[in-house]
């Protein structure tokens, strides 16, 4: 089987909590340029599977591979740096900050670390421009460009969900995992988010970490 287009895969992935097997012998492949869905009732183990893939939970057995590299047991921040982004069921944002400040923090996490400059006291103009560009692109893709100066805590629930996705996009992921992104949204917000062109026609190219959209 040709796996050239596979960006994330799992083999015989199992997670046990005592005598309960939340996931057992799960194998899957996520392919570049495709949208995948995991469907099941409450308690089926969907969020547990997402947590296993993102490193939030260490599997009891099995392996996870991202971009051809075994990342089983890696901490979440290392998996994120290797190109996997995710959202959570419970929105994780900085409520006192503005929408733009939230996304900018996520964008800054992708700046190269320098031992002599751990807190980025000194940075080049090019580095600042790259952070701003990632931030602007993420806000545009998530539909929040017009709300960039709004304090996150005053945004609606739907906008806060969009903001978390924008923060994830600002990290330039190769794979984007969304855990119930429409949960708790009204019909209007849910429809607006689900019909964004960046979800319905997302294409990832090996030469660029940014998604390109087409109609």
C-alpha cells in the first residue's frame, strides 16, 4: 500500500484506564489534502483517541507516526512543534487579552529558539514580520480579522471557538485535529464556522505549511 500521502498514522493504539479500554487496537491513516471524521456516540473514545494522537495521553500500547517519524510518548509541546495542531472540547484561550494578542502568542511559539536569547529580548525585523504574517493569515482564515482588537472574554462562544482554531492555525500545523469544534454553538455560529472555505477546501502542500484554499 502506498503511504506517500499519509501525514499522521496510528497502529494498534490502545489506552486502558484500569480495566476499562477506552481505545483498543485502533489503526488509522490521515492523508494529506483530505478531511477525515471520527464518528461515534458519547463515551465511544473519540476524545481519548484525539488525546493519544496529540500526546496529551500516553498510550498503553501501539504507535503514533507523524510525517514518517515515531512520536509515541512525546510530550504535547514537542508534537505541536513537529506539526500537529489541535483544538479542545473546552475552549483554551486567554480571556483578558485581545483576539489578536491570543493569536500572536501562538504565532510567536514558532519562532526559532536561540540559547543566547531565550526570552527573545533581541529579534530581527524579519522575525517580527513573520510573526505578524502568521497572525494575520490565521485571523483571516478563521474569519476573525474584523474582531482582532476585541477582548477575547467579551466574544461570543462561537467566536471563542473560532479564536482557538485561529491560534492553532497560527502554529502552521501539517495536521489539524478539531475535537467537537461546533459543540455548544448556535445554528448561526455553527453554520458560519462550518462553511468557512478554509475547512471545506483545505489543501496542504509539502513546500508550504500554510493551507491554500480553492473554490
